[in-house]
């Protein structure tokens, strides 16, 4: 028997510590030895996550156990989450969700078949309910995000094709001109402006395009003056 912990956060800004601590504490209190802990920091809308897929590949033996602190750490899409739970159930792998007490019961050790069936039914109902809540929360969050973006667009605050501007372009031009003059290296300029590499190169592309246009205008002006 192998025991695996799994925890997920939606972004890298969120900390994994709380969920990991809950799983470790449960194992310690119940004299369980955790074989391996898997963690991901990305959306729960789908299951295309590196650590989850790695866990799924090895958690396939009867009596293996997967421990989660909360059901929505597994996933937020109701249909897909229930499908994943059914996958493990078919293999004989127990998924223990700390926020749902009945999932901690080992049905195979219950002597009364009727009691076992009742507990399993309650467990399935609770999982269905929690999965519904997680799915609804995901939909609400997406709706709030869409409304927030639209509100910014309506106020004219959402520039550069939907991406908020990192810094004022004129500030970038002034700093980047030092790179052109050889007074500053690109990475030094990037660090000085506290810009990410993609944003820096995006601004640089705009600057270079602007310079090409200015050069063409200058050449055209000189040509006109020479003809005059």
C-alpha cells in the first residue's frame, strides 16, 4: 500500500503550505507514512497538470490511498472531477478528502454490508455536493473576472490588447535610449525599470518600429529638400 498526498493552488502567488500541513498532520495523527507528496500551482479547470498526471500514473494499485485536504484542490470542474474519482474507484484506490469525513472510513472493514452501503451512499452524495459547490465557485469567479475586465475597458483603462500597461512608454523610451547609446546594457535597463523579459521586449519592439518610421520620414524630408 502506498499513500500519496496531493495539493493544488490556482496560482504561484498562493502558498501550498496550508494544504500540505493538513495532509501531513492527518498522517501523523493516524500513524500513516506518506509515500510521496504531489503539488501543482495552476488552474483546477482541467487535469493537465504535471504532478497530478505523475501521481495518476503510479497510484493504480488496490489499497493505494490519495489524501486531499479539500475536494476543490483536486479540481473545480464537476463533471471532470467526478470522472477522475471514478477512475481511482475502479482501480481500488481510495481517495480520502479531509473536509468530507465519510471518505476517511474504510468500507471494506465494516462488518455489516448494509452499514457499508449506507456509508458509501452518503459519501457519494457528499462528494457530488462538494463538486457542485466547487464548480459553481469557479463559474462565479470567471464571471467576476469577465465583468472586471469589461468594466476596465468601458473606463478606457484596459490598453495594449487587454494587457494592463507595465510602465509609461515615455519612461521606457528615456531609459532605453541609454541602451541605444551604449550607456546601459539591456538587462540593466530591464532591471532598472523592474520589467519582465516579455514586457521589456514588447516595449523594445514598439520603440524600434517607431524609430524605423522616424528614419523613413527623415530620409523622405532630406530627399525633398535636396530636390528643392
